């Protein structure tokens, strides 16, 4: 169960990172902060996603 949840959370981090970069022109986050924050979220999401896939493959 934890491995599937980690897979879903990794996908959500990737989606939120893309969302932050896509809506960088809003008044909430300025563009000079949105690019590094969005990039960091995407990288961390990919890390969690890949780690969950490796754990699921080793489980079988």
C-alpha cells in the first residue's frame, strides 16, 4: 500500500511543479521564484516516482 501511495504522491509532486511553473505570472509566486521552486518539485517528484517503481518491481 505504501509503495502505491508513494507512486501517487510522486505524480502529484510532478503535477504541482508543472502547475507552479505554468502559472508563474500570478500574484502569488513571482517568476524568479516559480522556476526554481517548480523545478525542484518536479525533480523531487521524479525521484519519488522512480523510487516507487523500483520498489514495486522488486516486490514481485
